[in-house]
């Protein structure tokens, strides 16, 4: 919202340039986030990784490892998948 306010106050001949620079900056941040997989989750399979957020900040979560990390699990912003991870697993034996 603040970017739109700033763009409105810029002279017309510079607005497109500023919009382009804002878009480029957002895309660079997005690229850095996706590149961070290889730094933070070197031993995880990419298809097991999920994008979740803590207080609006996006992070990578390994869906296989997260049920055992209770502190991190409780910090995550709620969605359907997080609620499912928090639900206790029903144990079943060979006699069920």
C-alpha cells in the first residue's frame, strides 16, 4: 500500500520506471527465498518441503520432520495442513 502511495506522488514520466523497480525488487526477494532451499534444507527432498509462515514471514518446512519439532510447529501460522500436523496420530497395531 505504501508503494502505491509513493508511486502516485511521483511525476508521471517516472512512474513506470519506479513500478518496474518495485516489481524487480519483489522478484529478486522471491528468487532469494527459493534459492534458500539449498542452504537450509540440504538433506530434505524438495517434494517434502512446504512454504509456511511465522508471523507473515515465509519459511521452508519439511513435512516429514515437522511433527517432531513441537516448538516450530506451534510458532507456525495456522492453516489446514498445520492443524493436521498438530493433530495426534492414532496408533494402530497388528490386531486392529
